[in-house]
């Protein structure tokens, strides 16, 4: 089983909410998606239960954004259409979440506990930084600045 995980990891890169196996994107280290990083709707995308909290948060954001944009009066129709999350994306993310829940529902209590423990370990040790790079903010001591 461990060799299967290693084999899969070699042919994929981390993306938000899962992994990508699209060959040109894998070759470029995840920086060259030919589909404009529409991961959740791509056949090369894979996810698992360890990403469920992230998928759920993303789904909630999609729903909140949809309602916020629908309620906005200062947007013209073009801007509203571009900003509005598509119903297809919302449905697809909902489907991914439901598939994960259905898979978990098929397990007995002991198996669910084992999965929960494994997910806790995986999420704790997942060190991939996705999205915008962050800079460490260090406090500036004004006394040191004045001494120089």
C-alpha cells in the first residue's frame, strides 16, 4: 500500500483541495496548468478525506460569495456574471463533498476512527504552501533603529 502512495505521488503535484496528475502541470511543478487552475472540475484532479475541511470551507465561501454578489446593487450585468460563482462549480464541489461523506458513511465506527486519526496526522504534516507566498513579519524595535 505504501508503494502505491509513492507511485501516485511521483506523478502528481499538490493543488488546492487535492492533487493534480496533468502531465504538463506535474512536469512544471504545479505552475503550468493548461486549464487555468480549475482543479475541482478537471479529470486530472484527485482529492481525499484529508481535504474535506478545505473543500467545505471553499464550498461555504462559494455560497456566501454567490449571495453577496446577487445582493450587490452597484454591479452591472457583465461584472456580476464574471464575479458570480457558476452553478456548475458549486454543484461539482457539493458532489465532491458528498462523495467523501458517502465513503465515510460506508465505514464502521472503528474504521472511521482510524481514518480520522490518519487525517489528523496527514493534515498536521502537510507542509505544502499553496497560494500567495507569505513573508514573516518581524517586529521592529524602534530603539534599535535610533541607535544605528
